[in-house]
């Protein structure tokens, strides 16, 4: 279980870094859906933080669904910048 936790933290660090980079690009753009994108992106950034703080438990659903949600989010905003 501790190996899974270390891998999950490493994945989240890399993911948070990339999400912050993309959100900064969206923030500087003049897109129509900029507000929605920033709101959803901030929610996706806060979710791993709640896990690290212990508010949300690590589960198989999180491990399987969160990467898919991040993938869809990045796919949908690729043309926004």
C-alpha cells in the first residue's frame, strides 16, 4: 500500500505541475470559455490536495477515473490557447 501511495504522490506532483502550466496559458488567452476552464482546472488541482490532507480516501475509483478526467480536460482545452 505504501508503494501505491508513493506512486500516486509522484503522479500527482507531475500532473499538478503540468496542469498549472496549461492553466496559466489559458489564463493569458482570450478564449470564450476561459472561466469554465479555469474553474474545472482548479477543481482538478484541489482534488489531489484533499487526498493528501486525508479528507478523501484513496480508492480504486480515484486511481482509475482521475487520470481519465485529466486526459479529457487536457484534450478539450488543447485548442483553447
